C-alpha cells in the first residue's frame, strides 16, 4: 500500500512542475500512473496463503544510506524530469 501511495505522490509532485499545466496532470498523467502502479496493491493476492518461505525470515533493518539514496533519486525525478526534457 505504501509503495502505491508513494508512486502516486512522486508522480503528482513531478507533474505539478510540468509547464503544460496542472490540467494535463489531472487528465492524463495521474490516472495513467495510478493504473500502472495498481499492481502494487494487488500483489499480496497473487501469493497463495499456504506458501511457506524457503528460508527463515530475517528482520529488515532501516538503512539511512538507502533512505538518502531514495531521497536523491526522488529529487532528481521531480526537479529534472518533472519539468520535462526537451530534445
């Protein structure tokens, strides 16, 4: 659920900088992103409930290095690609 919501928020933030205006974001970009990322919502239903993991589960620890890398990638996506790329 959080992966889906973060994909929508990042796409909306990037599309808000689009010089063609917010109307294009509401009519095209946001619905297309929401539809394309909807697999993140349905993924939990594809795994059968009786499936057992092959390995013992391990805890996932928070890594501030990966969080920082994600913030940098999100900033580049929003600030560079959000405004559009001229060829």
